[in-house]
C-alpha cells in the first residue's frame, strides 16, 4: 500500500488512478493523516436482460383475479379505485 499526500495526489491523479486500476491500493493523506483510499473497482455487474424467463413461466393475463378476495379485504368493496 502506497501513501501520498494530497498535493501529490492532485498533481499525479491520472498516474495514481492507473496504478489503482492495476490493483494497487493508494492512501491519500492530508497533513500526514490518512483521509482517503484509492483502489480498484470490482467488476461492474452485468445488465439484466428483460424477458429472460419468457416462455418458462405461466402467468395469468389478469393477475388481480386470483387475489380478488385479498384485494377486497384490504380495500373494501371498491378495489378498482386503486388501479
């Protein structure tokens, strides 16, 4: 782990970022006191693809029908006012 003062970090930022991207942890100090850490990021999660379960799940066209009694119990006899 390498420690640099804040002035050096400002003047050498691009080099320090390159070192951090390569896997090195760098501590930035202000007045000799460590204040921040510069390090590599974990690999970003992959974006989810919509519809990846298409054709594998059987869902009803009207999702409210199977839960009609539950909806009426929560909202009374006018469940349509919340749709």
